[in-house]
């Protein structure tokens, strides 16, 4: 049983899992207390954050698991590039062996799955366990704006902008901190945000969106609604391809929030025949690869596809987030910025990805 399923059973007070409620509740309270203490130490200056002369845009969330953060990072990267800037994504490289700082390549076992997807697409990507060193490395290699992936709780770097992705399906992690809920810190932490982006807004009821937006506006920060859409499909080599044929698809995924991926497939008119769900950042074994190869019409996510690449035939949709006004808000609020021609960053950040991925 996955940890998330176990957590849900405890929250629903299902016997015998309800016996775990009290110990998990106490651990959750302890987690919240330690998080508050850590934030207070940063706010008081006991723990210090590093600032940079060029803009750093933090993109993060307040819950663990899928909130649409990855396509939001990608969308912001493309917006900045379209504006004539030279952005770079700085990420921890979760699941990879590389400690960095290093320029990421398409090797998930070395750089992690998310960083490898970015690299395959030709996005300038830095992997660094020490995110401050990663930002410094990015600037020293010719970029002029850094996007700090999953940076909301990483307070060692002081961002120019703090953008928080909010999942409308479970925006506040069932109301509890980890491990009982999914909150990575108390909701008071949202005070640090400069803007909220409600991801997948096109997939939920309007009344639910209005209620969520009303709460977020109580923090007196801009709230943007983002629609998540399928742009095109790619094959196991990350090359553009035709959509899956037929009515039925077999789904394989190991992401933080698989339910929304399944919903998007259903909304596109597909019927789900076999569904194989794994933990987030799952590393596929040879036995699982064999099982997937026997599926009739397998589809997966980009984050899984990079780990299945060259091992089995499968297709994945490329997702984009479209948020009206977000680009203009970002450009209006990043300072100390000088536009830089693409030629100036050739060399260290030469594109290695698929050239038509940005369509």
C-alpha cells in the first residue's frame, strides 16, 4: 500500500488504520511547530538568506506531491525566454546522484527525472543540492534570471519573486502538516508569497475556484488562474508523434498527484483500460518494464517517460499551463535586469534538447 493511500485511510478513520490517527496527529503537530520555528529564525535574522544582484524567481508550493509546479516552471521559463531573457532552472535534482552544481543532461539516474525532462527539452538547467551555489553557478554561466524550482521552503536563497502553485483539488493538504496531511508548513507561511497560481483551474467547478480564490486574496497578493492543456504528444524518444489511436489507453505513472492526470485523459475522450500507479519519482524495474511492454496502448507522463526512454514503446502528452497576466506580472516585478541576446550564453548553455519542443 502506498503511503498516500495509507494516509487517506487514516484520515477517513477506517478500521484498523484509525489507530494510527493519534500518533500521526502528534507527529503532524511537531512538524508544524518545527516549521514555524525555522521560519521564525529566518524572519528574525538568526538564520540568513542569500540575495543575488540578478533576479531569482522561486516557484514552489505549500503541499507535498503534485500541484502542477513542474508545468508552471516550464511555462515561466518559456515566458522569460520569449521576452528576450536568458533564464535557467535551478533544481535539487531529486532522485539523481549528482550533487552539483552542474549542468543537467537527459540522465534521470544522474540528474533526477524532472531535471532530465527539462534538459531533454533544451531548457538551461542546473542541478545543485546547495541551491544558493546552483543560482550562483547559473549566473556565472551567462543566465540573467534564475528560476528556483521547488524553492518556497528553501529559505537559504532570498528570491526576487515568490510564486506559489496551488492545486485546486486539494489546495491545503487535507488541513494537516506531514505526515498526517500534506502541508509542508502551516498556512501562515503563505504570507511570504508574492503571487498565487491556481493550477488546472479549467478542471474544477467554478464555485470551488471562487471559494479558493476568495481565501487566497485574504493574503492581499495577486491570484492567477492557470489552465492546464495538452499541447501535443511525444513518443519514447521525446519526438513529436500522433496521439494514441483508439478509444482505450493503458496508463502508467509515478507522480505526486496521478488522479488529475487520469482525469485529463478521460476529459480528452479516452477510456482507461489498465492503470498502473507507482510512488512519485518511481524507478522502474526490469520486471515492470516487461509488464508495461505487454500493454496494448500505453501512455504515461513526461516525468515517467524520461525513465522509460529507450526501454519500452510508450507515448506521453506535453502539458502547458496558460495563466493570463502572469507573464506581465513577472516582468513588471523583476528588477536589476539587463536583456541578453541568446548568443551571449552559447557554450556553457548550448541547447541540447528537442528543437521544436517549444511549440
